[in-house]
């Protein structure tokens, strides 16, 4: 299959009504893998039993430069768990999500029979994407903000929606400050480059990573893509693009945890995923601008500027209306299953 055919085979609704229980569990896991992860590393593994699915961190897919404490990794597990729980309900199973902190930690989704319910958030799973493009600059309505606020709030996690231009510009200042420090870091550039899939053939072979076209760049052979990346990924060029994209957005969402631990990181991931799916259901795009929470030298001042006391700013997300971008890929279910 070519790239577009593989995308169509991945980003779709499936048949959850099959009588084969193993097939249904595998379909739940496929929905879970459609969740976002940092650099699209797909840093998860799944272990299925008759009555539960465990989501475990795949530490071999860490990104230690941009995510030294594995915060984004555990957020990604929460995103996957939320997708799985929504899909389970659609298939007639209540998915209760709990985090077990022993060892590296894992997320358990216990499955019990219930009345099937295909919610708008479930319906939005195959359409959701991190849309790395300019938006149209138009505001969203108060009712839409209300729905986004509700979707993005969870147990020990709150969301701050910033729509006034001075507040957006304040956040942008921290984004650009942190972005400049990241771009100046050779290890950061090398790690990012390693996860970019510059051409369609490379993306199809890997099934993971950041596809160049999904980032707004042309598809190229790897040798050419690497050369262009090293020439063009510069502070002035990149910061100008980020500033333009933020200023084209309707607003910025900041997710804030009451405590800085893995359980809250997982919960932040669940909250973000509900927010992203609710936004998708409303025809609203979103994309991460996480630089000020990734760069540890910037995060304390960023938190202070937002008035955050005793908590951690987890995620920073811009949102607004725009055109969909090309899709990223996912590895097959059998590649992420463990006994």
C-alpha cells in the first residue's frame, strides 16, 4: 500500500461488534495507539487479559533530551488510556482507568460489560490530529470554550484557557525563549532529527516518528531531508514560524497538575486527550507548544507568570480553526502487544 492507503487503513472506525473477544481487545488497542505521543514515539506497550488491558511505558522509546524526567512519556500513556476507555464504552464495556505506581508504573483499564455508547469524543478519534499549521485567527464561541474547559478538567488537573491577546503574547514570549534554548542545544537537534521521517518510504518502514509533511515540510529522501533540516532549523526561522502560528490561533490552553508525579502526568494526558477530541468534534484544531514546560530553566518563571502555586504546568496547547495536515502513522497492534 502507498502512504495514503496506509493512512486510510489506520485512521478509521473499526468493527467493535465482532463476537471474537481477542479481536475486540485488539481493536481497543488499535484505538489506543491513535493517541498522540511526544515525537510520535509511540512509547507504550499493551498487555491484554480477558477483563483488562494494561498500558506500560516503553522506556526504549524515551526522548531523554526534550523529556528528561519522562513526563511526556507518561502523559502519552494517559492519552492512550483515554482513547481505549472511550472505545471500550462504544463496544459495550466500561473501561475504568487506574494508575499503578509500582516499578516503572503502568495504567490499568479494567473492562466490565455495560450498555454501548458511541460518544462524540469517541467518534472524533480517527479525525483528531496535532495540526502543525497556521489557523484562521478567528475566535471560538463562549459555548465552545465551556465545552473545552469541561473536557480538559480532571482529577487533580485543571485547565486555563487564554484567549485575550495580551495573555497569548505573554505565553508566546516564554515559548520563544524556551525554543531558542532548545534550538541552541545540539543534543536536542540531534534527538529531534532522529525522530523525523523525511520521506514516505521511510515513514512507511518505521510506522512512527514525525512525518515531514505532517510538519509542513515536503517529503524528501533522508539524505536531502537531513541536510535541509540542519540548514533551516535555525532560531530565527523557527521562532518566526512559531510566532506566526501562535498569533493565528484563537487561544492557548495550559494544563496544570496539582502534584508533580506520574499519576498526575497520566491524568493530564487523559484530560488533554478529551480536550483534543472535544475540539475535533467542534471542528477546532490544536497543536502543542510545549517548549516552556519542557525547558527546565524556563518552566519556573512560566509557572510564576501564570500564577501557578504548588502545581506544575504540564502541557501548553494552541487551538483555533484551520485546515487538516497530512497524517502520521502508527505501528501495527502486534508490534506493541506483549504477553
